[in-house]
C-alpha cells in the first residue's frame, strides 16, 4: 500500500507525520538527495554539519524533521530521500559558491 502525506511545514505537525510513518517499511521524503543528507541519515555527521550543506528556511523545523527521519531509520524504517528540484538547486548553489 502506498500513502502520500502532505503536511504543512510546522513543528507541531511532525508528531503526526512520525505516527503515520511508523506504520510503513519505507518512507520517501522530499529532501535533497545529496551526499550530506545520506551521511546524516546514516549517522556519519551531525545536524550542525548537515546545515552547512543544505538549504533550509527554519532551523528549528529542520532539526525536528531530520531528527524524525533519523529516528525512523533507527526504528527500522527505510528512509529514501528524493527531491529532484532540491538536488538541482543544491548543484546550482555549489557552483555559484565556487565561482565567487
């Protein structure tokens, strides 16, 4: 069974998303599919290191959301990052920084 859950980006909604996600074996998250995210989800870097590599609009929400994703992984849920637009945005951002 596949379920699609759209939530507003507010910390108060993460607990509901966490409750839903625990009922599935795989959780596909719309987050950048970049090395830093994969390393964070695997526990290789901490969130502060990740924040240097991704774009975010609210640090508190990002901490809660990515913390939830890591918690899902620790509980046996496979988290798959997929966001082609975010990945393209990250590549443009990196190239822009390297040109400066």
